[in-house]
């Protein structure tokens, strides 16, 4: 069993590894780590693009078991709203854990 659902998801995860995305969460305490990659073009994924559209705004999530999922948004506004919701949820978790 792979930690990725597809080659596309693995390619998106690899884009997270250079540290350029915005991040929130902690897999050890909260159970989730989100990386907001912003706008990604199909060409950024090379031959592993799969069903990726011409472009999308992407959030990559790794859970405490190491599984990786991706969420794609058709607009910057949708992406920003979703990432802000993850940031808020993590901040609320941290406040409750303190």
C-alpha cells in the first residue's frame, strides 16, 4: 500500500519538500500537516500530471500515518479560504492543548 493515491499526488508532495509552501499543523500532536502550494501548472508535474487540470491551487495534507492527500481549487479565493480554515482549526487545537 502506497502513502499516495496517485503518481500525481506523489509529484505534488515532492513539491512540498523544498519548503516554499505555506504550512500549518503538526502530524505528531494534531495528526495533520498541511502545505499550501498555491497555483501549480500542469507542466510543473511533468509526466506524472495524470488528471491534473491546466492549473489549480493545491493544498497537500500528510496525516499521522504518513498518508498523503491533495485538494485542488479552481480559484485563489477558494484555496485561500480552505487554507485559512486549516490554520484556524490548528490554532484552536493548540489553544485547547495548552
